[in-house]
C-alpha cells in the first residue's frame, strides 16, 4: 500500500482516466474496488487520527478518501490488466517452461550457425561422431563434445538423417 501523499501526486489527466475506466466496469469489479478502498481507508484513517492527535496533520480526510479510491482503482486495474488471475498465472508458468525447454546452449548455437553444413557433409562421407569431433579440433580449432555435435545435428536434420 502506498502513501497518501504519493497517490495525490497523480496528475489530473491520469485521475480522470482512472475514473473513466472505473465508470465502464461491471458490478463485480466495482465491488472489489469498494472492498479494497474500505480496507485502505481504515488503515489510513487510523494514521490520520494519530497525526491529528499529535498535531501533525498533513492531509485532510477528503484527501485520504480520494487517495484510497485512486489506490484501489489502480490496484484492481493493474490486477486485471496484468493478468493476475489463476488462468493467467497458469499460462505464464507454461510459457516459462516452454522457454526453458527451447533454449539452446551457447555451444549448440555456435554449431548451428557455423558448422552444421560441414558436419552434414562429413556425416555423408561416413565419418563417425568422434571423427567429426576430431576433424573440428584439427582443422577449425574448436572442441565440442561429440554428444553436443550430435544433438545440434539431430535438432536440425532429424533422426532420419545420415
């Protein structure tokens, strides 16, 4: 939860956008905003009363009400547009899993970019994976594990390749 002073610094144009967004929402979202606002108001009003008793009043009760409404609207809007629902969370998890599975190692990327055609021609000539590895060491001064060579090759040409 943010502070009242920070929320009141929202420029009038942004405030108007938030209130227009609020006007177009359905009852369920309005209820969620009202609930969030009431929780925020309760917290901030206790701070306001403590400041009033100490003589350090920096905001009025109206400012607290407005700030809590703006805070509730921005919070719920961020939740909705940011996809913080269970389905959105599940989709983000699936996307993250797919990204980690699809990522190539730097060695595999280097092989794919620079040496894949050479490896293909050497394999067509009948060289084994270890012989291909030795060829790259001898003629190109690059050392890759033969299993990495094989993985990169099979990813490009498939299991039916030579």
